[in-house]
């Protein structure tokens, strides 16, 4: 059975599990994957939660959120490509929304590259496009991509 474990303080094993998924899930062309030191640095900040989707001892996906006052930002969400299209991303996003509501968050934000297939995932979940940042992401091939900002009112 799939379980979601939340970590609200640094945990080296949890971070290593998230990094393994991140390295498998994020295409190096876009340069969106974080480094282990970036993740560790963020985990040391207040209001940050790392959620791991696990089956037995295997980590299949993760989500990283930051809570500030009555808003939250979903910084990263990823599923190991071998486990895509099995509801793991949905379970992680649902967990994030539940945590946000319990924390009295009124708006959940996310930003995503324009050609990321996750755009449809967020729109199906009720996120609304609020603005774009032209040429925000630069691929390793020199191509620029807009960043799309979405919000979900809770």
C-alpha cells in the first residue's frame, strides 16, 4: 500500500530518497533538478515540508512545499518515471492540499516550465494560470522557456 511520509526538518535519508527520484524524473535538458545541497539547505528553513510517496521501503515520488503565513508554494513534485501514471502524483498533490488546508493556507502556488507535461496535471487539479515569466528557464541547448505561474484557492 502506498504511504506518504512527511518530513518538516532535515533528514538525510529522506533527502537522499528524494534526490534519487529527482535525478530519474527531471530531464537534464531543462536544468530544473535541484542539487543535494540545495535540497538540504531548503530543508533547514522553517515552514518547509518534504513528502515521500513510498511503497514498502521504495520511494516512488516526492513533493517539497514551503509554507509562509496563509500561502504555500509547491516547489517541486516528481514521480520516478517507472511509476508514472499510477496515481502517485495525484496522491502527493492531494497530500499537499490537505496539509495546506490544515495549516489554514488560502492559496497554493506553483510555477512550471511552459512545455512541461505537468501543466495539464495542475489544470485538472483546479489550478488557475495567473501569469507567465517570459524566457525564465534556459535549457542546456540554449532554448528559453516561459515559466507559468498557477494558483489554487483553498
